[in-house]
């Protein structure tokens, strides 16, 4: 087939005119829309994510139990949860805390 | 795009016409609503046509153009002129993405506006009917193309973008775009030839 005939056929595509008031409608709609601050998009996404993020209660309870359980077992077996600080050092720190008095600072 | 038409009767209008798109977007970033209005007035028709060619429905095309312009208003800093991309090329991408999203959300509908047009034109002469039927067939054939082939054809053939610009809009390489374009035209040509053959059989 002749390419020119085919191209003429393609060019024959119908495209309507935009309604005459479309620009005015867009401009009017923008008056009721506030502009995003540079980080507004990220904030909105984070807010949406946090609002939409629902942890099922049993899973939440299990997670809390797991964290406390692990830390209890590790502390009881003398393993420090704080890198570089031994469990004994920590208990010593708490012991000091027990005998600390506000009057010491005055 | 720079419109350098000077209007001696309306100097304000003339001033608006020589402002570059990129400068207007910079002003929109500072909250200049007038700059936004100038861009909207300048490009509504052009991008309405582009949106219509993607979705084939004028009501949807209006929504697409409005959404795209409101995205520009709410987040003008998304356009980065320092990358050397023309505003119109970038905005084609915005309109295309909005149209694709809208197309995925909507339920499938039967046919396009041209079919309604044809129904309204039943009283016209036979010749006009044939032209109309051809337009319907063409529109349906284009709308039936795979999405990326349709977009490539629209951008290069109807919007007049260069292959490089169209490739930027679609986020593909120039070779990939040329391949999409070639397949789109081949598919349409097959349908056109098939239709012409059937027409000859019916009349002969």
C-alpha cells in the first residue's frame, strides 16, 4: 500500500476542541488548591503511611513479648544489650542510681 | 516554547506572550498565580487534544488536563529546567501518566466519542458517513493498540514530538521508541488494508 495514502488516513483522525471554559475552570480550581511546600509531598506520604499502617493486635503483642523476653533472657545470662558495656557495669550503674540523692548536687 | 508574537494593541498580552514557559514555572514556584494562568491559557487546547488522543473521550480528557495542571500548581518544583528538558516535553509526561492512571482506574467502556458523533450524524450524506465511519474505525484501531505503542504513535505522529523527545516522555531509549512506532503503524496498516479489502468485497 502507498505510504502516503496510509499517512493521509492516519492524519484523518478526529480530535474535538477543548470546551471554551476549560482554562477558566482549571484556573478557578487552582485557586482552591494550596501549593505544596518542598517537603510536603514526603510528609503527606509519611502521614498516609502511618495512618494506613495497622499492626494486628496479636502480632503487636507477640512482638512486644519477644522483645521483652529476649532482653530478659540475655540480661539474666549476663550478656549485655549495650555494646562495649558489660552487664555487671550496668547493674553497678543502677546501684549507684539507687543511692543517688538530689541533695548531692546542691 | 517561546511565543514571540507582539500585540501592539494589548501590550500586557504581548508581554505575556514573550515569557518563556520555564520562566513561568519558576514564577509558579514562588506562588505566582498569574504565571500559572498564563501557562494554562497557553496550553489547555494542546494538552486537551493530547489527553483525548490517549483516552478517546472528551469528558475524561478534560479531567486529565485539569489534574495535570493542578499537579503543576501544587508541585511546580517537580519540573527541573536545569536538566535541559523543555516544559512541554515534561508536561506531556505528566499528562501521559495522569491519563494512564485514569485509564487503569476506570471501568471498560464501549467505544469512544467518535461513535456518538457518528450516531448524531445519521442524516448526513453518504460521503460524510463514509468519512465518519473511517474516523470511527481509525479511532477504535488506535485505542485497541497496546498502551505503549499507542502513546508512541500519539507523541510522534500527532503531537509532532521528535523521536528523542517522545522517548524521554515514555522513559525509553530512541531505538525502543522506533520499534514501538513501527509496530503500531504496522498493526494499523494491517487493519486498514483488511478494512479496505472487506469494503471492496461488499461493493463488488
